[in-house]
């Protein structure tokens, strides 16, 4: 039974994102403006297992702050314990991605993305009408939805408003700007000699450094992802035997076989294991892949080659990537569970 909410004040406070100066502008949908009340509601919903069929899992179950908003599992499990096909992606700086969500880009916006896990049988395994009813009947949420979206009746709590709130919260998950890399960009610190060498190997920008790692083509500053899709040579995509075709499952184009969204390298040491299926446990294994195990197919990214880096070059590259670590992001109180 619905309940009127008109006696609760509705006066939302616009929220201005705190974005590091050298970052791009985030595009906010006109139909889902950021407010203090919307973000706080989204934070509650993100951490609340009310969205799952048995009230055991939430969005945060696969996106934990201590894993830079991943679950540190090779393959994420749903409410029935069944493992999915893919590893959870980091939500760090996810609001800057306007090129398709998930590893395969099947959702165009954060709002669209948040709709899918609820009814996915290997994720939250529920049904939206049941979730809507449970949220409507919850003693906490009607007043929060009123304050965030101005609804006048609990019956107006819909899946669209639920995902709008979650998306507002997720857009706040922005780098602190306090990583060593960011402090160097701001002119407040300098790289060590080893970090500088790693930087030059990463970006291929110093003509005196002949060893190029080609990393910056796909992991470009400042986000350290281009949010594009690439075949990074994990498997032979010419044989048509892929267990996961990636982007091609969405586009149905064979030229997209084995292409997956390029993840950010920010906080990468906190979000292991790596690749869409978590096949690599360490950064060393990732570098091993690019150094000597790339599998070349017709649509392998043209920037890929076997690098043959020396041990000292590898150490320098890792030293530079470590400058992207941002513990302040993971410990930010605004991003933690409200429960």
C-alpha cells in the first residue's frame, strides 16, 4: 500500500564534484543532476543487500573500497555462489567513462549499467518489481527518495530512480589527486631516477630511451585508460573458439572478437587479479604477457609487440606504475558503507 510523502521537505542541495585540475570534465546527464541527497541515497543503495533476491549481496559485494572498488576475485560470484565469466572492474573514475560500461560495453551509461546486475542470474538474481516493492516498504528509503527526487508517494519509487541514485554516488568515486604521479604533475614532487625511466618507457616520449613499452597508447594520462576496447593478445581470436568474445558479443562483428574495455592503471596494485577473466595474479605476470607472450591475431591492437624488456627496465616500469597508487581514494569516508 502506497503512502504519501508530501509532508517531508524537498529542497535538494546541488553537488559540485571535486575533480583534480588536470582531469577532464565529467559529463553529467541533464536528467540526473548531482545532489547531496541523491548521492547519499545512492551510497545507501550501493551498500544495501536489499537489491538481491536473498538480501545477502549488494553492489559493494563485487566493488569493495579496499580493492579500489573491485572484489579481488578472478571471477565474481552471485547470490547462489555461481561464478560469472568475468572479474569485476574497478569503479575508480568510472564517471569519466562515456564509451560503454562492463568489459564488453553493453550498457551506455552508469544508469543503464546499474539496471542489469539486479536481474542477472549469476549476480543479484532478483526481479525489479520485487526490488521496487521492497524498497518502497523499507522504513528508511521513502523519505530519502522524497528528499532526493521530490516524489510525493512511495509508489513513485521506481527502478529508474534507484539506479539514478546509485549512478550519482558512483560519479563521486574520483581519484583524490594525492597519488605521487598527481603530485609530480602539480609540481609538488619529482620522480626518482627509476620512476622517471619507467615513465619514459611507459609513454615512449624520450628519444634517448630506446626501450618502449607502448603502455601509454591504451593507458593514457590522466585517467590511465582511454576507455576504448582492445584485443590485447590474450588469445588467438582468428580461430573462432573463444569462450568469451568480449565486445563482439555486443556488436556481433568478428573484428571485435576478444576486445575488452581497457581498465585504468590507477590503484592497479589494489585491484588484482587482472584481465577480464582474472587470469593474471600479479603485475609481474601482466608484464610477462606483454614482454614475451602476446598472441597475435588479425585484430590484435596494432601497438602491441613483444617488448623484451630487461629486468631493470621492468623494475623501472613497475616503479612508475606504483606512483599511480592512491590510498586516499580507498579510505575516503564519503565512499564507505553507511551501515
